[in-house]
C-alpha cells in the first residue's frame, strides 16, 4: 500500500496528480486546501480561523493544519495508505508528520516533487482563476503563494532528499504524461 505526498508549488498539478495516483493505488487522497475550503464553507471554528490566511495566500497556522491532517490519517486507527496533497508545507509540519509516521509505523514511501517553470505556474493559475472561482487565484495572491512556497516549503526538498525518499518528476506536458512518469517511478519502489 502506498504512502506518498506531493511536494510542489501552487499550479504544478498537485490536485490533479494526487487524485489520479490515489485512485491508481487505491488509497485516499487527502488534499489540505480542499479540507480547509470545506471548513471555511461550513463556517467551523477551524474555517473561521483559516479564512483570512487563505485569502491572502499565506499559510494557515501549523497547529491548525497539523490537527486537521492527523484527524484524517488517524481516524480510529492509522490509515495504512494515503496520498497527502498540500501537507506538509513547513519544516514544523514535516517534523510533526515524521513523528506521527514513525510512532505509528507509517513512514512515507515517496515524496513526489513536481517541477514546473515559474512562468508556466503563473499562467496556469491565472487561467484557473478565470474559469474556477478560487478567491486566491488572483495575480497578487498568486505571487504571494509562490513566494511563500520558496520561503517555507522549498526547504523540505532537502529534508526528504536526505531521507532518500524524494522522487523528482517533470511536471510539464499533459496530465496523462505526468501521471505515467510518476507511476513508472513509484512502481520501482518496494511498497510494504
Ligand atoms: P495551492 O497549492 O494552489 O496554493 P491548496 O489548495 O493546496 O492550493 O492550498 C490553498 C491554501 O490553503 C494555501 O494557500 C494555504 O493558505 C492553505 N493551506 C493548504 N495546505 C496548507 C498547509 N499544509 N499549511 C498551511 N496552510 C495550508
């Protein structure tokens, strides 16, 4: 069973690929952006707290997101497999994830890094802003999210490279091509 996470900037295709990979490997897809948008919609205390951060393109506080994700991966007992999409995004989150995973015998098999040039990311996000109604897909917020990614999330690449679970994937081309690239790399792994 697969335990993987997607590590990539906004617009790189985390959502699309996360969904496909989860389906192929028969595990739940846990997307933190979606979880948070649901909480906002439902006006839960977590949603009320997260709302302004999200609208500005800032990360929500670590404690909040760590609590939400741990609830998902450990309902009654720890889920055997999952694809995490959008978590962890800070070193504090990465450490919390690792602590949970080692304590529960659920360490990750793969951290999938999707690489897409920045100008293409901006284009994709602006396009999504035109067709979908994500309040954070505006020019200003897109730039903010990209810079938050380089400051807070990009350092995780080295963290996972050092643990030898980083899988680097070219995220350009059709969604289908990207899925095939990911699959061929995951199929080489020993998914115990
Ligand atoms: P994107 O990758 O395009 O920014 P997401 O749907 O993954 O889109 O996330 C949307 C927003 O939700 C983020 O900008 C952030 O405010 C919040 N968010 C999602 N995941 C996390 C996380 N792990 N830590 C903090 N904030 C998060």
